[in-house]
């Protein structure tokens, strides 16, 4: 595809006229994915076999989505789909080969229409993208009545919501123990930050990382549901002019994990792309200036950490990450790599290796600018009991150092208040029932995601660039430096 074709080609592909079977529903949303044509990427063949055997797969919100504003929908366990952005689609097609191990695999596209069932419930139905330019001539009715075959999916949706709320209520008391354990890790690390990062933060607001964890009663729905509701509003607003939408089909980066711990870092010192509307540019510049993006070159956009001591996940969203100073951002990274009992140094080492390799690759990418892209770090949170056998010696060392590390200790009243309300935990969803924990334990994955504002010389944009993306590299280098510091702070060995 030439650049001009990318920039001006807007027509949709012909939809395969085939019947499909609805087998799932989530959040008032039902999506059916039909069998894709045989002319497909080899990466999609395993998914095609599943689709062929079951006649279709439901799309559900990706419950492990922790950041971003675009809705991610899960296709079985191996793939996700997200609304198509032409620029991002083109990026996946022209990515240099050496960068592909650091990005999700591109699997193709599907067509999604907005429909209603006989009860007036909104449905999103995905069809295969046939690649035919004449698709724009098709009459895809947005209010087709689908009949009673969807009634069971409504029941499943209510059952899911009830189970989620019930689990939250039943386990809220056990969450109260979480802040104390987390605070132990943070307090023992906090004094380390007194030596300071290079330079001074532009934000000296004193933020306790633990205070950013939302109370249980405020977690009415996961971040994925927030994104889904926002996307549905966008679709409804545009329904007068359009009733079918293309979605990208991408690799599901968390499917191999039983208890995925996920960190979403918004990378770079600049977030707006050259294609960003002028009225948004000033706002995005202010967000960078008022966060760690301006100095560190990254900010936390979302975080999910599994705690082995409580069997719950703790969360931080993008609004919390916006409030962090350089110091508290470093503390949050320490929290991410701890399991409530100890800092997992082996995971930090693996993340460091991946980040260093990525840095070397990005240094060679001429003209690429990854504006508003994120770096996703994922690891397996579930551990066997024996895996924490070394925690006693580590705890002893940390306890000895804690008095020297944190001069301004919190009062008993503040600690009691945190124990009562500061723990934002919920039962961690197990989306991979058949996953072998032993096969994935300890694995750390680092990937670049979200390329809606990326540019390079192949786009023939009005603003050409030379050399690598220094803003992204600045953030990556600071992340590497902080991870080195975390690793050395609890490890006397080189």
C-alpha cells in the first residue's frame, strides 16, 4: 500500500454474507466474530481454526486493560480487537522487522456493526473484513432485530456483574491488610529516593503512592468498562452517518498469564502528534508539563499488581499517575515489582534486559516518532509457596535499613486510616484457565503499544524528522536507570 492510498482510502471491505452464532455477551454488549477468509496471515491461522470449529467467538472487554482511552475487546484468549485508526494500521504494516518482537502481532481486521435485539438491547456484531472496496455500497442496518437467540447472553451479562459485585463485597475486609504490606515495601524504598534523581522535579507536591489507591467502594467497574462505555457513546453519536466500523485484530499480550501484573507507561516528553487538532495540543502540553513526562520522559498511565498475601489485585489509574512526582513515581515502580511480601528482583532484571534491547533497537530507527505511544510491562504475579522462601532474609535486611531510609515516618493515626480505606483491591480475574503457571512464572514482557499518532518518513507527512525518537529514548533511559537503582537497592551483588 502506498502512502497516498493510506491517506485517502476510506472505503470499507465487503462483508461476507454468512450466518454466525452468538455465544457470549458482556456489559450490554454482544459481539460475534465470524470465520475469516482463507487468504489470511499465517499468524491468524490458529484463531481461524477455533472460529471454524465454533462458528464464532464472542468479544468481551479486556478486563486487564489498565490504561488508555480506546476500548479493547478480547477475542478468545489469543487476540484482542480495537477500533481502527488508519495511521496505526499503516504503522503495523511498515514496522521494521527488528521492532516487531517489541510490539503486538498484527492479525488483520474485522468489521463491526451496531445492532439491536428484539428487547432493544445494543449489540456490536463483528464480521470478517473481505478487503473489497465496494463494501461502502452495502446496506448494513444498525437496528436489525436478531431475535431470541441473544436472550441467554443478557443473562450471562447480569450474572457477570452480580459475581463481580459479590466478590468485591466478600473480600473487602481482607483487602485491609494490603496497605500495611505495601507500605512496608514503599517505606523501605522511600529513603533511597532521598539521594534524588538527577535534576529536580517540577512537581514537589507530596503524594503518598498508597493514598492514590482507590477504596474498594469506589471501584464500581474496571477501567476496561469505562473505555467501553466511552466507545459506545462515540458510536451512538456517529450512528446517523455510519453504522459499520473497522477494528484492528492484535495479539493479546496478557493471555498467557494466570495473574497478570500490568504497567502502562505513557512514553516521551511530547504526547501530541502532528495530526492532533490545535485545540487539543495546548491541553496535552500542559499534561506533560504537570507530570513526570516533562522530566522523566514517561508517566504512569495505569497499573495492576497481584498481591500473593491477599489474593487480590491493586490498581492505579491514569489520573493517579498524573499526580505523581519523580520520587513517588519511583516508589510506584517499586510497588509494581513487589508482591506484598518482597521486591521481586528477578523480574526487575528481566525487565531491564528487555528495555535495554529495545533501546538499542530504537536508536537505529531513523525518522520514527512514537508520539503518545505507551510501553506495556507485563509479568506473572502468581507464585508457588516456595518462591517466597527467600523473603524472610530480605525482610530482615529491609527492616534493619528502614529506620535510616525513611526519616519522616507516618503517624499511627495515618497508618490506621490507610488500613481502613486506602486499599483498592478486587479479586484478580483468571482469564486463562488452562494456563500452566510453571510455564509462565517469572516471564516479563515489554512491548510498545498505541501508534495512533506515530509518524515516519513513509507517511510523507508535512513535518519530516531525522534520527531516532529522542523523547521516547529519554523516557526509556530514565526507566532503565530507575530499574537499575531498584535492583541495587535490595541486592548487594552486582
